[in-house]
C-alpha cells in the first residue's frame, strides 16, 4: 500500500512549488478553480482523521503516518443497450494511535475487491461498486510491521458493518512477496477471510506473478478468487497482461481476462480483450482512464460486443504519491 506521508503546515503555495512545472494537462484557468477546492477538501479529510485519532488515541496523531483518504470517481460506460453514468465515492479514516499497532478504521466499502485493476472483468459478474451506507463499517485492525519480502504480514480485525441489522465481523488477512535472485520473476499474494454474523463467510485472494520485460514493460498474470457463503458460489478471474509505462504520468495495459463463476450453464462467463489507458492529468491528484473492451460472453446466446469506459478520478489525501 502506498505510504501516506504526513504533511503538516500545508500551504497551497508550497504545494505548487513542490510540483514540477508541466505536470498538468488542465488549462491554467481550470487549475486556478480546481486547486483551492482540492486543498480545502484534502485539509478536511486529513484534519478530521487526525482529530478523531487524537480523541481516541494520543497526541502523536499529529505526526504519525496516516492513511486516510477520499476518492471520488465518475464513470461513463458505453455498451450496447446499457450505457450509464456511474458516480462512486470511497473513503477510509485511519486512526493509527488508538493503541500500539491497533488501528481504528472507518471505511465506506468494506467489501471492495483486493485489486482495482483486476476488478474490471469481475464487475461484469458481481455488478458495479457504488457508495452505499449499508456497505460501510467501523472496526479495529492490527497488522504486523514485518517486511512482506521476508515474512508473512498478517492482520487481525473486528468491527461492525452498518445496515439493518448491524452485522459484526471478524477478519484475518495475510500478504507475502517472493523475489527470486536467479530470475526477475516476482510473486505477490494477498488474501483475507471475513466472517460476518449475518452474511456468513467471505474469502478473497489475489495472486500476482510478474516479470519485467524491459525498462518500460512488465509481463503480469493475476488470479483473483472471491467466495461468498450467502451466494454459495465463487467468482474468479484470470488475467494475462502487459503493462507499459509510457512516461512518468502515463501508463497503458493490454490484457486478456477470463471471468467465471462456479454456477450457471458455463463456468466461464466471459472472455475480455482490454486496453487500459491511465493518465495523471493534474499533479497526481486527478486521473483520467480510457478503457476499451471487447467481450465474448458465453451465456444467454449473447453476441460479442464492444464496451468503452471513461473515468475521471480525484484523490484527496495527505500526499501526492503515485497510485498506478
């Protein structure tokens, strides 16, 4: 996870001075309108998180790393018979000083998939992820501080998912990274098991196997599996992709995605050919995605079809580290 750097005594002029000239595609008049709004919202997100952390924790809340954020996105998806505009909001309030290595977490989407890029094919089976107060939760989380390349990083959490009725849960997570000195291959594993009182067991796991081809391109294979007891089924996707870094602000991915579910007429539900273009259009806080896809569904006598997604995504967080 990208580290959130604590930035105290933030001033708009300092932010602009810290970002090299030319890191924006927006016209100057639009930058002048957007940046004050972004600064105000970012300050609200950071201050709210730190004040809550100070109330429940210690004075160290002003100085420690805080991973709170707000993400606002607007998707426009065009496909035959189902074009739509899909806004989404996700937030996370992190309170790291509530107790040594014990964090109080408030988040808007406790069930968000583990990998956002691997979610593209999964959305076709599981449906879109919109903000829903019934999917928000508050809980405590404890994670080990080990290096994932040397040992398993394990976490244990418990909390309550909002809704009617409230749904308590217990969660275990584990992450590991393997690097091979004799080759350039790397394997990443991230899994979590959650037991809800009402919804039952939920297991999610993601394996990421990758190898650099050259300085700008990486070959990557991702396996994603999601089992939900209440659905009594497992959804999975397998991707084979080439990721290319075009420059410091632009990346492109070519992917073949196979999406499936262990129920219905066929286990394989869809084959997807996808190109994923992502551009940092303003100083690492505003991003644009263009995602053309060709789908080859296997059920319902559906013909192959083309889909196109445009996404505008804004981040409000205590630093400007890159997320792609």
